[in-house]
């Protein structure tokens, strides 16, 4: 069984920047980074939908019970 590769928030944001800010196609950026274009496309979609909250990490969220 293979383990899934995990990418840092910085790597994902740099990859997104190649497409959105530097004019690379998804295919070009993905090829240069050694990832699949559909993975990069998913990151771009998540980033656009989450208003900066995408890729927060694997830490536990703390919820406040007092309102």
C-alpha cells in the first residue's frame, strides 16, 4: 500500500500563483512541479472558494463553547 504525499500550504500557494499570477497553464505548472494537473486544479478551486481559509493545516481547531 502506498502513502499519500502531503504538500505544505506554501507549496500549494506557490503552485496556485504560477497559474493565477504568472500566466502558466495548469498543465505547464503541474509538469514543472511534478504533480498532476487535476490536483493543481482542485487546489485552485479550493483556494477560490475558501477566501484564504484553504490549506489551514492538520492542527486541531479549537471551538469556543461560550457565546
